[in-house]
């Protein structure tokens, strides 16, 4: 098969099968690799190739008034999360994983650890969320002190830190920020639940 057959195949993908542009491009690149590297044949330029159309996705973005109305309708931790995600550009999981040590009120910064691409990054701490966040962290701190007094207060540590520092899971800097409304976990006999195994 030569350029005419390759062109016909790729055109059929776009016209008859209506594949996505990325699928057609992958097929084209695979064929070019096959001919050049395996068969050692250079295909001429594929004239007459009908390209799959890329969909024109217009981003759906809330207006400023719509965003304000949405935030105003939220309360408690969901509101705090919305303000952090919108104001600091956090992804949902990044927001859920915030720990006390990741917030720097003095420098107005948030450190995102192990974010997209398994990288750390620093972003701004929006002024609009700081008072509510400070009050929430204080509630979390009081809850943590009560939990520790009852033998609980453990959090999961990243990677092998739990083995390296066995008691760090109870220390204040490692506590999750968005867990302040969690109740003390108890075992079936009413005593405080033991720490998770390392």
C-alpha cells in the first residue's frame, strides 16, 4: 500500500467513522512510524487527506455575579472550599489534602504538595478567605486537642513518613485543615480508637 491507500484509510476514519481528530492523528503517526522505521519507506505528502474536525468547545465560565451568588449560597466547609478553589486556583483533591503546615498567613501563600504531575507549587492565599479560614483552623486546633486527649487525633502521612516519624501523625502541623467537623472516632466499646497501623 502506498500514499493513496493510506490517505483513503485516514479519510475514511474521519468521514465514515467520525473519529476524533486526536484518533486520526494517532493513526497517521503510527502509519508514518511503520513506513519510516519498520518498512524503511518514505511516504510522500498525503494530498487530499480529509482531516477530522476538532470540536469547538467554548469554555463555560460563570460570570462574576453568578460566582458571587454561588458562594453566597454556600455555608461552612463547602463555602471555605469554594473560596479556596476559586480564589487560589486549587483543584478539588488539592483542596481536600491541605494540611495546617501548608497555609502561611504571614506570606499570604498556600503550598500545594504532590499536586498535578506529582509536583509541589506555591499559590496565593486570597485575602477574602483568610478570616474564615483562620477561624476554621482554630476550631480544628481545638478539636485536635480534644482528640489527642482521648487518644485519637491521627492523620495519614505521605509516603514513608509514618514509618520514619511514628508519632508525627498526631502532631498539629500535619493535621488536615478540612477535617474540623469530624467527630472523634470511637471503637465499639466506647473507648478512643487506636492509631492506624504504620
